């Protein structure tokens, strides 16, 4: 809130000490209420990503005592709420004053406290005509006397706010930037950049009948980016129809509404909306008697009648204050997997999912485990706030459309079992432009219309940035973004035509035609590699020496453990040691690793590890090595549900193990990669012993084979341009999961087919050329394979040539 970041952080530290001090003090009681509310919404901090609290304590000068992360976040928010309200109050006072609060702050420490308390309260705003600008008592640290240092810092901040630019764009997103980067990442605190809100509002507006002046709602409004964008667009549309002055002001302010359950978000949204309203007042030269409406409510978008939030914080009842329906709903709802919701919130929303047709209630709630709550917000908004023909524009995870496991209910595009249908009007894939600063998420803008069924193919547009820039800066205006971005028009469709809830594929129209002809039944199944449950540092080892009795002296790769494990050397038997292959070691027609992995399973035991009594009998040294890590292995979090029993039977059990893990030949590709590239890996060596099956780790996908020629044939076809185009159409951004080949009409290898044999030979030659560094020979093999594809795949030579020109390499 101050011009100097050091003084700003100093005030935060002082407020932190006040709130985290005497538990009976008023500040501590306010923190307790805020904490209960925050944890009721978000859960315990650090559940998904840990925050380095020691470094934060150093940054804020809080010493070596253990840092209370939520108390620090509360102190940041309290300081920022005063900043936001002070800027808004100063702008309001300039337009409708006079007021003496700034003179009060200049007098002495007590005057400063009274001035701050004045700004935190609702009545001063109401006296100046700003209806709906509720108070911020939850953050009001000026209820108690301030120390001399606190008063000096607050006074400087109030005086700086008096002279700050009264523009919504200046305040919007400031809270996001205020949080230290690691806190933003750890807590998932990201807000929509203004240009993206403006684009979505414009895209929705383009779908309206000419002359329509709609009402717009953002049910998870955050800092108010969509509210400001909608108000500006409403004012522009009204002026085009000759509406001006007080009539325009009333239309614009009553035409938008925002909801949010986060108290600080509501405070910032109200401040931004007030600043935008005052700009409108100045432009239209509206007199001071005209009331200013700020319809932003602290409430639960999933239950408008909910009277209290988690922890008992009073909520606004917005049910009677909102119109029955809106023409537009726009926003960026929370992206949270259902499993990460706090238990009380999971239970409270559990029945909403089946009511809206998003998931079924069954068993141990497996239907919900990975479903994203953003789908629930979208469906709820369509059901409760849109009338027939109403439009929704939400920023949603691309995975809702392209995940093979989750999002099926959402992709039905119907509210409930037999409720109104939803039509996909347009999807904008923003993955490549990374609109959220510092975040590599997978966002898509989804536009839906209530009351019409979705017709496939649906419009699907991919955005890319010119040049080498990897993301769109948050500060860019929409005009510049539009100039820098290339939008490729395309189509999307369910990969299984007879299943409308199936995950989507997409591409330009010609791609769609090629991909559809490549769709069918695939005779091969892809799997994931071995997963240690987060204990790579135990199971991954390097060979130090091979002893005369055939045992191996190894050192574990302790640096690869998610949980700290000691680095040790040990002698173990060879029986359960295999060559290891990691994702970083795989490229097109190339894959070779230098490390080893202990896999205490067999082709027969599969997911069940070798029983402890058998391992002790046959490989006692290996059992002793694993036993020293027993505690770390028993505390692994990678096992869920039915998988737990395998770890209970053998503490060293791993996951994603089957007979396929021990197959001699495998076609592998990286799960996380910008493009699909695969290779054949055959048997490797453990010390002087050759012929050992290579074990890929969990970031590699694999197809298992007993014969080399079949593996090279499949790899050759998978490496071709048309198949890579097929896979690319199904990828969830950079995630190339096993399901990408499920619907690929790949023929089973036939040794008697001359074309099959030639493809296998060429692919083997290509691997040799790549290993020798002969790139021209490898590319020649690739082109020769593609000339053989017509007749092997249901494509023409022209299709293959076009795919080669269209594929992203």
C-alpha cells in the first residue's frame, strides 16, 4: 500500500506480529475467523505445493521463529484491503467531497488510526452515495491503537493513496503482484489479465442479437476484471443507441453483478468497480445526487442462500438482489480437483454433481476423484443464471475437453439427466500463449449457449504467439494481444463418434478428415512405465562395481527422491535389477539410459510385489537394502484406494507393473513433451549380463512386444506424419497419455506382408542412423516409410504428403 516496497513489507511484518501474537487479542481473533474461512475454502496450505516459509520469514524480517503462513497471508490482505479502499475512497471524495479524512491522518497517531478506521467502514462510502460498498471489519486493524511505527507507515500509505491514479486498471491485479511469487504458486493465487476478460466479453457480445444490451454476471469475480470489461462494453453499446447521462449510468451499473466467497477478492472487486463507475460518471457528467450501485456480493456461487461461510463468517444473501436470469455469464472459476477440496466442502457439494449430470455417486466417490470443480461452477451458472438462449464464457482447463478419464459428464453438454442442452459455440485453446503470468496451465475459453444442442464438429481455435515469445504479458492491452497472436480456425469432435461424452480431438478441417479416416480399433495397448510412488531415490541406483560372486555394489540416486532419503552404498543381488530408461533419455528413434532400477516384482506377480518372505529367501541383500528405507516407503503418498493393499503386503511394492514391464522390446514415448516422438528399446545390460529387459519409468508410455520386427513396424508407423497428426489432435497440451492411440486404426503386424516387413527394416535402419549421428539417413528412412503408408493405413499419398506439411515437428 506504500510507494516503497520495503516500507510496505515492514507494515506487513508489523501486522503479522500483531495477528500472530496474543491469541486473546482482537487482531488474533480476527485472524482466527479469517483462517477458518480460508481453510474451509482452500484446505490446509501446502497440500499441493509446499512453500518455503523460512525464506519468506527472512524476506519479511520475521526472524528464525517458525512462520505461520496463513497469518502472513492475512497480514498481506489486511494491508492491501486498506490500500484498495483508500484509493477508492479518495476517488469518491474527489468526485463528491469534501471530506477531512486526509487532514485527520496528518494530525497525529490517533488521527491516523481514526482515518484508517474511517476507510475500513461502510458508512463513509454510503454517505458519499456509494451503495453496496460494505465494510471490511474482518481486516480492520485500526480498531485498536497503533504503535508509532505502524501509524507512520499507515499515514504514509493513506497520503499516497490520496494522490494515486483513480483507475481500475491500476488496481486490478495488484493483489496478485503483491504476493511473493512462491506464495502465489503455493496457494494458486492467480487472477485473470484484463485483456483476456475483455476478449471474452467481446466474444460473447458478438453472439448477441443486434442492439441487445445484456445483463452480465461473474459468479467467481475475483478482482473484478470481467465486471469492469462488461461495464465498459455496456456503456459503449448504450452510447451507440443514444443513451447518455444518468440513464447510461443506471444501465451500466445495474447491468453487471459479481459474486465471490473470498473476502479480499470482494473488497478489490468493489474498489475496481467503483473506480470504473466514477470514470463513467465523469465521462457522462452525472450529478453528485445520482446513487452509485456496486452489486458485488460476498457469497457462495454454488449456494446463494448460504448464510455463513466456512468458519461461520456471515455471507451476503444475493438471491433477492440478482435478476432472475442474465443474458451473459463470464468468468474464470477456480480450477481445483474435487479430491483437493476440504472435506466439508466436498460433502456439501457432493450431490450437486449428479444433479447437474456431471458425475455419478457411487462406491468410494471414485467418480469425483479427479473431476475439476470448475465444471461444477460452469454447470451451476448455466442452470441458475442463464435464461433460454443465454451465453456463458468461462476460462476452463483444456483437460475438461480432452482428458480421456475426467470431464465426461461435462462433455454431455446437458444440465442433468434430461435438462436443457448446452451448445458449444466456440472454444479458444490458449495453451500456447500462456495467459497467466508465471503459470504453465492449460487454459481454454469455452463459450456455451443454453437451450441448444451441441453439433459436431464444434468450432475450435488454437492461439499461437509470433516470434520466440512464450507467453502474453499480463499488462498488454487487448489491441496488442490481437496483433501479436495468430488464431488457427479448426474443428473438434469426440474421438468415439457413438459416444458424445468421449474426449475430444481437434485440428483444421483437413486434419479432421485425415484423423477421422485413421480412427478405428487399435490392436495394441499402451501403458505407463514403472511408478515408485515418489521413491525414485530408493529404487533408482547406479552401478559402482560388479563383484566376483555376481552381486552388484550400487549407490542409490538419493537426489531423485521426493522425500529426503540418505545416500547409501550397498551390495545387492542381480535378480531384481534392470536397466532404467527415463523420459529425458528418449527422442525420435533414440533411447538409451545409463542407470539401473530395482524392481522387486516379476512378470507373474505384476502389481503385487514379490512377497517379503520370498524376497528374503531369494534375495536377502536386496531385502536388507530396501528395509533400511522402510519408513520412507511406507509413507509414500502415491498409493490410493485399492493400490494400498499391495503396499500393505510388501512395503517396497511399486505401481504400474505388469507382464508388459518385462517384455524384451518396447515402443516408448515421453508423457510430457511438446511433440510425439517414439523409439524402440530392446534388451539392455546389467553389468556384464546382457539380455535384461529395459524398464521405463512413469514418465514414459510403452507398448510391449515379444518380437523386434513387430516393435519396429509399429514404431515406424507411429513415427509417420499422419499418425503424429492423429496423436497431436488428442494431446492435452504437452501430455501424451496412453489413450492417444486407443482409437488409431493401426493394423497388427503381419510378417507375410512385404510392406510391413519393409517398414520394420527401414525403422531399424533409422534407429541405427540416429545412433551414428547420421541425420540425413534417418530422415531418408522416415520419408521411405511414409511412401509405404497408403495401403497400410486408409490414406492416399496426397493425405500423407499433406500431413507431412501440417505436422508440428
